C-alpha cells in the first residue's frame, strides 16, 4: 500500500512538472482565465423562471436558489467525499441581489420544486433566506403579466423559446434564454426583430463557450503557437450504450412513487402534466407520451438535434 501511494504521488509530481515545462516552452501562463472583478450588487432583480426542469433547476441554482433536495444531497456527498466540491462551490457564489418571485411549469411536481427553491434555507455567501415563496404558474402568460417580475429565465424545450421570449419583451421583461435560441431560422429572425432596438435585454445561455479549455485554446491561437490553421475537427458524438438524450423517465412507477413520496403528485400523468400546453407550438401534435416529454431532444418537433444541442457549443 505504501509503495502504491509513493508511486501515485511521484506520478502526480512528474505530471505537474511536465505540464509546467510544456506551458513554459509554449510561452503560456498557467493561470485561470480572467474574470470580471467582484462588483457590489445593483438594484434587486425579481426573477421568474419558465420551465423548471433539469436545466431550469441549474440556472436557478446559479442565481442562488438551490433546491433543498439538491442541497441536502450535495452536502451529504461532500461530507463523504472531500473531493466533491459542488456544495462548496455553491456556497461561494456571489450575492447577485436576486429574488425568485415566479415559477412556471406545466408539470405540477417541477413547479412545486421550483417554489421550494425560492425559500431554500441554504443560500450562497451568507445570503439571507427569502421568506416569501415564489408564486406558481401553469400558464407563462400569467407570469409575464405579474408586476413583481423584472426578468425571466426561459428553460423550456426549444420549440417554446421564440414565442415566450417575444411575449416577454412585449410584457416589458428582460430575457435570459437557454440554447438553442430557437428551433427554426424564421423564429430566430422574429426574435431579432422583437429585441433589436428594444429597451429589454436578451441574453443567450451558452455555457461551454466560457470553459477554461476554450479560453486557453484562444490564447494558443492568438499567440500563433500552432501556426496557420487550415482545418478544425470537432465531434458531437456521445458514445455510450444509452445514446444521446435518453434521459431517465422519472416517476414512471406508481409503486415507486407511493413508496418514496407517499402520494401521486410526483407521477407524470395527464392529471399532473398539462400535455397540450406543453406541446404548444410544436408542429406535430401527438397523444400523451412520457418518452417525448422526458426525452424531447430526440424529436425535431421540440429540439434542434445534434447541431443545435452539441455542435453549437463548438461552433
């Protein structure tokens, strides 16, 4: 065991030395990418989130409202594994002076989870717990009509992005919308027309472009270390047995629901999930289908395929 540990730390030291040598030879500085300096939070921004699924929960967490269930699991994981930094990173987030005042989702369970996030006891950076829970909405138009919302986060499937964003601009709300921005070029042009010259701000969420590896690649290219670049190859394949976007179909067993939660409210059924409202502007309407709901990226009716979901990051 001692020999294993000695060899392990020896390899770590050698790898670090080699890495430093390579960076030195390439005239690159081994440092984190530059970030904006800490600024004092401005005026309070009251947020509404439209679509509180997997990505919606992540964006709301980044805004300082981690779901209580997530926080408990992340803290437990950190206690068991000191290398798990998710909980620590969350606690170190800046205070952005935000309030989560509205949560819209067509699935009752996810709407309730979003509302629970608004009054989470564990907040980053010592921020006080929000005492007034966010209001829940089934129809996003009702959320946009609310006077206590300044900006919205749109994290619905792609086929809803354009319509909701344009309606938000008309309602006087700033917009942060996840990629892919729209499903079609026509929708993209309509969004451009709506926000071009508008007082409302539109920001597209594209997190990979800010990755440290991309920043370092940019530095290498700008320093002409690689010389003339004539070809760039990228891959968007996900070579796993399950394939791309084959997400778990959650809460698909009544027995599991009763055993874990003691009620039906987390089970996605036509009673707890407004299927017609979810389909909305999709070009092809189909009967209630859990696979299409949980794995919507697999259909062009709702998503943009490999190009929009994955290639867009590299592009």
